[in-house]
C-alpha cells in the first residue's frame, strides 16, 4: 500500500489510536480535501500551534510512513506464504497484524505531534521596525495634526528642513517641537548647533526627551571637510554620547574617475576619520524622459555593492534612500518605483529607509507626499502603502545581515551573477523563467531569509522556488505561510521572501 495524500494516512490513525488521539477529519476552506479538527475529551492539539504545523509534519512524515507501510505489507504477505501459514495460527496472525498496526499508529502520532512541538512558524521577534526618515518633514513648529498626518503615512523620524539648512539651531523652539512630536510617537532630528546654544540645564532636558532621535550634522560634505566634521562630532559627543549624529554622503558620480576612486578617495577616508554610527548615502536610480519607458541608473546596484561592503567591513548599519518627489527627469513615483528602490536597499542590508522628500521643496520639485502648500498629493498614499510593507517586513530585515547578493538575466554593472550552487541546502532550485531578479541571502541568529526582488522597472519576473518542507514564505503584509513551490509573478520591484531556521 502507498499513501498518495495526507488525508489517507492520517485517517489510519483514527481507528487504531482513538483511545489516545480521538481526532476526525472534516473539510475546511483552508484545506478543502480535509482538515484536522479537535474533538473529544481524551486529547486535543493546542489551538495555539494551529493546524499549519500539523500539515507540515504530515509532509515531512509521508515518505517515512510509506516505507513503514510497505514493510508492513511485505510482512503480511510473507506471513501468508504457505511456509508460515501452517506454522502460525489464524488468531496469532491477526494479533501480529493488530500489534503492527498499533505500533505504526503510535509511531505516526508521536512523530506528528513532535513535529508540532518543534516547528517554529515565525522568525524570532525583533523590537521596533526599520526606521523611516522623512527629509523635508513637517516644519519644526508644525501642529500635532501635521505630525500625526506624517505618522499615519508610516514615518518614524522627522528631519525638519528649517533645522537642517537654516544655518542656526532654532534653540528656542526645540522643546515645543519635541513635545508636539512626542504625542504622535515620531522622533525628531535636531541641529547639532543646538548643543552650543542651550544652557547646561536645557541640554540635560534635551538629552532626556523621548522624542529626540539625534543630531543632524551635514548633507553631502566634500572630503576636505572630514577633519572638521570629525572634530565637531567628537566635541558634541562629549556633551551627548547617547544620541547619534547624522551625516549623509554623496553618491558616486562623474566627479570621481571610477567607482574605485570614489571608494578610496571618499568613502574610506570618511569612515576612517568621522565617528558616525552608520553609513548613509543617497542615490535616485529611476528616470524617465518624456513618455519613454523608465530607466535605472547603471550605477545603482554597483553603488549598493560598494556601500554595503564598506558598511559591512566597518561593522556599521547601512542607510539608504528612495525618491518621493518628482523633479527634472525623475518621474512621479509609483509603488513599483518605490518597491524597486526600497526592496533593493533592504536586500543589500539597509537598516533605514530615507525619503527625499516628505514635503515638496523648491521648484522644480513637485508631487511629493505633501505639495508646496502642505496638502496631500496622490504620492502620499503611495508612500503610505510602501511604508506599511516596510513595517510588516521588519521581521525580515531589521537586524539582518546580508550574506551575499547576486543577479539573474542582465547582471547590473559591478554585480555578481547568480549561481545555483550558492543556494543553502534547504533549497532545491530557484528558477527564473521570465525577466531578471536580485537574489539576497540574509541571516539573523537562527533565522535565515532568501529574498528575491524583481530588478527590472518595466517588466514582470516569474520565479519558482523549490525548497524543503521546513521553508516558509513571508508575504508583504508580514503573514507567514507555507512555501507552495509554485511560480510567482513579481511586478517591477516586487519581492518574494522565503524563511527557515537553522537548527
């Protein structure tokens, strides 16, 4: 006898093991063919474990069960041979078969519910979420309603424009701003200059304020400014060593003859000179001229390769950007546009997503989440949807370390081509039958994640991942489900996440 489906062999448990398992099978919407429903007073599976663990245990046990049943059938046939049939009384034969069935039942039930006890459906819990910064956030003296509107869009850190670029600290307004932000659980980045202007008592009050994120220092400094910035931060750290100091760097562009020059003449000197707690850079990869198809900057992924490697070597988190305001050849962002930027950043290990910008700055910028009059644009809802996905998938990305990245189809400049030999042993295959993708392996403790991102901004990708039964999928809303082994169509920038635990 061969068991062809889960229902068949589970039904064998019931007649022989009713005295200790007392279960029955009924159809449900989740498993139309059958489901396991608790019944009776003798034994019930804890509803906290749910039926998902049972069905995964079923898939694991089915090959072993088939072997046991095959052996049982062979034993039965052997005992019925003339040589043995004359030696064994019929009553003894029935007892032997009854005992073998009971042993089989106990084996299956024990293994089945042991599986429920050992299978962990979820990644280990992480505190908080991937931080989301709004450049040109609500102004320093914005109302609580404005802060709440920003919080509702999913932002966690506000960088007010008037503090970042005004040239002074607005120290008289700092506590009004922080108190307003605290009511909405948004944290605020204040100017480093405030530490020079507040009294000692007010500095202590500032350091203790729960809405203070840290201090903005400078955006895109030249390498010549690194020594001065280092001295400035070290002096400020002597006053407040408990909050971070923020500097964002230039991306690679024509100023440097090559990416290696950019790395050796700009990034490495910065990391060696300036005491910062993370490596932040901006790059806006998606462009469009007139009605032509969108394009991706050919250095986008090469820059992610360089910056993620530099951050990893220094042991620092990587902070990256997505563009939320249209200007010049940068189009009004769609959800596809944001996903490609955000999920590519996160696949390369980014631990913070920053948006340029939340409010529309000067002309020719337009169609940021808030317009020039601070009214919502359609981009607000697009960014809000993206931020909801970031929050839900923080269980994947927050605190995770990038192990390797690779690309299929057209491999971007400076990147590596995917080789199936890279796959962890729990995977049988990753088949990309249409389009091209970025594949990333991330790890955090015993939790492991294989992340697939469609790296094309105009075309869908079709991906099929074959894996062992211990592997699960995590949807964009954070739900953990069984890996189905089916083909998945990823729209531009979309993501597919598989999860498993290391024993």
